């Protein structure tokens, strides 16, 4: 055990303890002062921050700074009565709980959390939370929550963003550029020696570069003017200048507006006035070119010759457009060639040869493009058809513009404008050229119209002269056979004539009658063709038989038979015999007869050949060749015109009305073919005409030879009614039928014929005239056939109408045209009566 302390020792110890207590109290007091100072400083710091700070422990609020109280609108005493989660909008509580849970369990979590809190007025406040775990007295866990009101911040950001967008919008849509320049060399007064300090987007857009590519460079580095510009007194405050320059590198007209902003600094407003300048320039050009149209119209209305008008128009075009070359091409009638009509060439270009021509068969795209697209743009060679591209290249024409000359919806020709490569015509200039082309087309059309009028006038005068000549010829040609018919008919009355003389006179009367009939038939055919009443009736035909029949008829021609030095030949290759052939036999023979008769008429010695010359593409070509007098080239184009004859004098050697070839041409064209002539005076002529073959091979109808004329017919017991109103026609029929012992009944009109049938008169056949008084033959035939079936042969002297078709539609079985051939009539009646049996 330790020894007990003495009083003195105890007193010293107590004194030491008091001193120690005082030291400890003093230290505690100092510590408290420091703590309060720190607490005051921390509170001041916490309250001075713009962020709200709240400390919570198990959702209870333990601390809140003044900023937090201001944001939430509570006093601390009222605030600590709430749970922290009660201050959060219900839609965000889940996020907050999850966020605090992750923080409490030390899991990964976001550094901040945006949510909505409610203030004392239950107003929503957007805040951004920053949470951190801290140690509380007694080592209790707590969470410090910092939050800031971002609603106002977002509003300001939106305002800033809106302002920025507005500035960008104005900058992007601002057409005027603003450039700040520095004068770096006082000795150089050139504006373009200034250095660019700043510029807006509009200025950069005008210069065609980005801002970063421009700043720091001289103005000349980015804009090269067509002339220099020197600044006068740039440092003076009243310095202000406006001018316009063309900038070559960017190809723009720019207006510059300069004004001083500070010593050594110039502000420059630049404006792109290219559109205005070009529009003004184009307007001046258009005003000048409008004068061109006025000048051209004046030229059109002048009394100058057309060749002089064309020259004047081209001179005006050259003045306004400065082309390298202009030429006009006129197409041939068959559109196969284009010949040079007019041309102009600049002194730097060579003229085209006078015989220059375009072969449209080699360059088919020329006319096709002009018709389809109304122009050819030669400067776009790569887009043109190959044939056109190669042709323009061969002519070394690169800057070429071609416009059509269209008259009556057909290409009459084309106008070619060639430009120099160094110059370019713009779209407006091309449009003007197009309009000029239309004016030239109108001038050409007018010339053509006047030429046609003159030709029509000459043709009308020629037609009038031809018709006068035709009437004179007609009077002459009709009187020749009529003289023979009347004269020899009178001579037949002489009882002293021998049998030989009588037969000769009868033969001459018959021949003259046939000549007269041929003449009348030609006139009728011309009338039918002019009125469109002539019809072609195609039928299957044996071509071999058809050509042999023609040879048989013409080989008995008096001239052929009497002249030993004149021969007729048929040229027909057997390989063509089996080809199907479909034609109107009567009209085909008419064409061949006209051509062969002409060949015989105009050939005195040598030969006449006819036949088939060639076959191709479902087309057969026939020819008639003679060794006669021939036809001069200058008159070959008129021989197919009506009333046309090469020799029109009254003392001519060859007779004829001049209708045969015109009729033949019309008939050949109605067949679907063409006719032409190759002839040399003194050597002879060859006429060719084509005839289409059937598309599909059909069996050729083998025609039997016509039944030879029977010398006697015996129709005893048969009755034929003749409906005829003309006495002499009835007498002819009565005399013709008398040897056949047939019984005859004469009805003088259609009604009498109908009455006979109604009365039950036994009739085997009716010969029905079409044109009769009271009731015509068509109506009579219809009514008779309603009563009973009878063969009716229609007959008429009219050829212009549609009597044949009308008669057959009415029920007539056959049709004859007057004058009637006796043998043909007897053969037909015999055939009909035998068929009926």
C-alpha cells in the first residue's frame, strides 16, 4: 500500500489539479470558440451557396441551409416536420427511393438525379440532386443532399438557344455580306490588299469558301476583280464609298459599300448583284433583239425579191448574234436529200461547198429529231443518236443549233446556226434563234405559197387551154367514127353493092362504133374517178391466162398484122405462173390495153414487148416496152395529166384525147401500185407499173376458156320479157333474139313488167332496163322478186352511178352495160336458161 499523503502534498496536488482544470477549461473554451467560428463559417458558406443543402437521416430532415429553405418556401422548424420524400412529386418518388437505396447499399448509381420537388405552395420545381453519404454525431449514417433549381437555368438556356438560332437564321438568310478589313500596308491604297479580319456567313457564301478558309487572307486572295480599286482617305470618319466590280474567279457582279470604323479598319458590305446586272444586261439585249423582229417583219413586207429578203434577214441575225455560220437546208420531195439553199460564213470560217447536201438515209435521226423535239442541240453531242453524232463530228460542228422549217405539218427543211466555241448562247438567246427560225419558216412558207399560187394559176390556164384543146380534139375524134358509121350506113342502102363490099362496110361500121365506145368510156371513167364513184372489185385471177388473152387481142391489131417489121412479144416467166394474183380483171385489162395501144400507135418499126419484169415483197412489176418515137425528158412529167398530149397541133399524126394515161395512172394507184416511164427520144419508151400481190397465198382460180360463140341457139318454148322504153333498143334485142325461136314480151316500163308478173304470165327470164319512166328497173326487180323467183339481167346505158351495185342488191342475177354485144348477150342468156333448168 502506498503511504498516505501529507496535507502539504495534498494541497500541492489540489493546486496542480486546479491549474490543470483551468488549462483544460481554457483549452475547451478555445476549442468551443474555434468550433463556433467554424460552425458560423460553415453555416455562412452553406447559406451563401446557390445550391440547397439538406442533411437527412432515415428520411428525416436534420439540416437545411437558407437556399434550400428559400427554394422550398419553408422555415426550418416547419421543414423538419416533413419526410424528405414527402417534398418530392409523386411521379418521381420511385426514382428517388431507388437512387437513395443504391447510395445506401454502396451500389453504382448516377452522380446526379433530375426530379420534381414541391414547394410550400405545392408548385412543381425542377431540381438536380447530388447525394453523398456522411458521418453524423455518434457515427450515425446520414445523407447530404445538394440540389439546385434548374428550371430557371433551363429557361435561360432556352432563351440563349433561341437567341442563337435567331442569329444563325438571320446570318444564313442574310443576303448581304459583312467583312471587317485591316489596312496592313499604308503605301498600298488598293482595297484588295487589305486583310480580312472577320466576316459573316453571307460574305463567305458570296466568296464561295468557308469562313476559316478566308480569315487572315487578303481580299485579293479570295476575290479577283476585273479592275483595281484604290481607297481614298480610309482613315477619315466620313469615309463612305459605293461601287460595283465583276469578280472573275467567282463569276459574279458584286456591289461594295465601304465605310471607316476605326483607324486602319474598314467595314465592307458586299452584295451579289449578278442577277440584277444580268437581268438588266439581258433586258438590253432583248430590247435590241426585239428590234430584230421589227426589222425582219419590215423585210417580209418589202417588195424585194425573196433571195434579197433572205440575205437581209441573215445580215440582221449576224449583227445581233455574231454566229460562225448560218445555212438553210431544203429537203427534197421524197425526204431523202437536203440541199443547200442559202448560207453565211464568218471570215474565220469556211463556206460549205455549193453542192453540199445531207443524205437523210445515212442520217435518219436528223429529220426524226426535228419532227419529235423541234430542235437539235449539237453542243450536246454525247446525248445525240450515233448517226447524228458522227455526222456533226465529220463536219467539225460542235456548237450547232438546228431548227426545223415545218410547212403544212411536214418538214420542208432546216435552219442551222453554228456558234464559235469560245462563245455560248444562253437559253434566252436559243429561244430567240428559235423564234427567228419560225420567222424564216414563215417567209419560206409564204414564198412556197406564192409559188404554188403562180403554179396553180399557170396550171389553171393550162387546164383551160387543155380543155379547149380537148373539146376541139373530142369534136374531131367523135366525128371521125361517126362519119364512118353514118357514111357507110348510107352506102349499105345501095342495092348494087357486092357482098364483099357490104361485109367490108359492116366491119368498118363496127370498128368505128367500138372506137366511139372507147372514147365515151374514157370520158365516163374520168368522170367516175373525179367524183370518186369508180370502184375496184378484186377477184382471184389466173395471170397466165390474163396475159395470153391480152396478147391474143393485140396480136390481131391491123398495124401489127400488116407491117412485117413490127412485132409484138409476150414476156412471161413460167415461175410467176403459180403466184396468187388478185385484181379487177376489167380494169387491169384497161390499163394494159391503154399502154399497149399507145406503144403500137407510136411505133412504126421494131418491137413491142410486155409482161412481168420483177417480183419483190408481195409486189409484182409489169412493163410495156416499145422502140417508137420516145418522149422528151422535159415533157415526161405531164403525160399522166388529163387531156395532156405532147403534140396538140391540129395537123398531128397521132389521134387521141389524152385521157388514156391519166386513167391508167389513177387505176394503178387504186390497185395500190405506182406507174412510171423511162424514155429516150428516137429510141423508145418503157412504162412500168406495180401491182400488190395477196398477203396470203390463195388457191388460184383456174379460169376456163370462154365458151365459143354458138352459131345457133334453140330456146323454143321459152319466154323472155324485155323491159325497155326505147323503141330502137327493143328492136335491136328483138332482132338479136329472133333466130333463137324464143317468145318475147315487151314491157315499156317497170310497172308494165310488174303487172305482167302479177297477172301470172309465164316468163323464164327478164331483160330489165334500169332507167325507165313510171317505175325504174331497180324498184320493178324488187317487187317482181317478192312475187316469184326469176332470173333478171339488168342493162343500162348509164355508167356514172352505182347502178351495178344497186341492181345486184335488188336481186338481179347479172348486169350488162350498153351498148350490148350480141354474142355476149346470147352467151349469157343461154348460160342463165341452162342453169335454171
